[in-house]
């Protein structure tokens, strides 16, 4: 199935690739911004370490400091031509600058203040403002616009993707990103089911038997997405991900020392300080939000005066994808709701089968979230507990540390004295439990 409604193209949703771009994202900026590409190249070639590790060597610290000094010496390049460039160019600019940004930040040792030079912060914020997203690495940077085909001579499939840019260079990092890339690609069939169903619903011509057939297909697609999610275990090792990949992705609100990321020169350039710096998160996938909206699954705010995590993560989505999601949510609020259709037809002919098909589709979303919980426990919770136990064992044996202050801070990073947070800054375990409960509460009786 493909999306053939030309109206979706206005939201940058492709008939074949869904929220992924149809054309392979460009891998190099035009010459006038080549210096940014070379700066990223040099960081990746140096194989810089995350500065939060307590056992980082003096040589590694020195190499990172030298690279950061080269960033400070960069000229402040104009982004005016980027604003009129094709979308793939400015998206690449955001990806490159955001990766440099996170490398610059996370190569600092834990006690160093984070001060972003104008040479990096000013163009990053200007590009981000034009794209209407935060000046930070986003899910779109690591997944949506960070792929190429393994074999360009073959058609795209879930087996024909590879990543373009990696912080660590590890296969574990690539497999982690590609799990989401494959889900986005395979989710196109669910988007087609959504498109034709909501069209028929809006026109008042959705038949019960047709709705049942589509919900059954929707369930099968979601279960396939769960399988792709669980496949991450085949190529991504939990401890390697936790220790060598995840730290690069953390946002300001996940900093164990609660350091503020200070941007130099913003007042001089009349640029306000960015309010959102949470890093990438699977919660920034428009696809999963849209699937929830289709079934009427709602994730309410924990506090009436504060945006929910889902609302915050929408800010990180490409603006046209966000607009599409907002329209789906608005239509649902106006009464164009599949859930209401099922509820209204539940007592009529074929109603029991319709109700069962709807609840089975909701259950599939619940099982997808069960899978997310399993992956989170494997890749974050268990490694964090392992680090905490290792520290307790050393203390029990009274084993001295080479640098107790740094080691204690490292344990805090790994979990010890802090709420375990996702890369998007949320209380990870509680968040996953909440969205699973919200999904279950959508069942119709």
C-alpha cells in the first residue's frame, strides 16, 4: 500500500517512504559551508571520547580541548543563502551543526562549564529558527535525515538502509538509529490505512466491514513495527550503547550537574536564548503520535499548566510533520474520530466484530509499548543498575578510586543519585508506564 493523496505531499509525507524523504539525504553541504563539514570530519576522525567518563586519559582530554579550540576559531558564517536553499541543504546544515554542538558539549569533563562560542551557536540557532525546531540534535537529525541506501542499485527496504553520521562510529549506534529508520519506512502502510479511513469517515461513507478489515491490517502493521523495534537487540549491545553512545545524545535537562549551556554573543546578534534543549528522543517520531491519534489514544498532561512530554517533543519534529499531526488531533477534537465511529456502531450489525478489531488494534499499540519498555530496561535501566552495583561492591571491599570525585560523578551520570532520564529529559521509567496505561485506557467496552 502507498499513500497516493497528493495533499499529504504538502506535509512532506512521501507515498513510498512516509516521513522519511524519498530522495537520499545529501551527504555534503555546498562549498560555502564546507568548513562546517570539515569541522565535523575532524571530530569524527579524532575519535573523541565522552568527557564524563572518570577514566578518560589526559591525552584524550587534550585532543578534545584542541578540537573545541578550532571550533571557537571558526568564522560566523551567514545562513541567509541557506534559508533560500532546497530543504535537503538546510536540513543537512542543521544535522552537521547539531552534531558539532553535541560533540563540543559532551567532550567537556563533568566539572567544566559549558560555553558555546558564537561561531557555532549563532548559525545553529539561526538555522534552527528558520526550520522552527530547537537548536539541538533531534530524532530527525539521527533518523529521518541521516540515512543512505546500503546498495543504491536496489530499491529501498528495511534491509537497505545505513546511517550517514555517527558520534561513536560503533555499529551499536548505527543499529540503534536504524531500528527507528526501519519503523518509519514500514509505517507507511499504517499511514495509508489511516488516510483512506479518515477520508471515508469524513465523507460519511465508512462501512463497518471495511473498518474491521482496515483495523485488522493496522494491527498487523503495528505488530511488524514491534518486531523491527525488538530487532535492535541483534546488532546493538546494551552496555556499549549505554556507555559509549547514549551520553552523546543527552540534552541540557539530563546533565547530572544541572549545568546550563551558555551561548556567547546572542545579545550582540539579537538572538534569544533557546528555551528547549532536550536532545533526541523516540518521542519525537511523528509516526507514533499519528498512530495514537488515529485510534484516539490520548496522553494527558500530568500538570494542567505544563505541557506534556508529548507536546514538548512535537516542537522537535520537522515543522510540516508537526502541522500534519496537529491537523489530525484537531480533526479528532472536532468529532472526526474513528473511536467515536466504533463506539456508535458497537450495538449495530457487525458491531461486536468492529469493537473486537478496534480493541485488538489498541492492544497492538500497547504491545509495541511493552516492547519499548523491554528495550529501555535492557539498554538503560539494567546497565545503570550494573554500574551502581559495581560501585557498591568497590565500597564494600574498600577499594580506593584513582579519582574519587570523578568516579562519584560518573556514577551519578549512570544513575546513582539521579532519576533515570531518557535522552529527551523525562523520567524514563515513569513516562513509559504512563503511556502504556494511557493506551490501555483507550479500550472500548
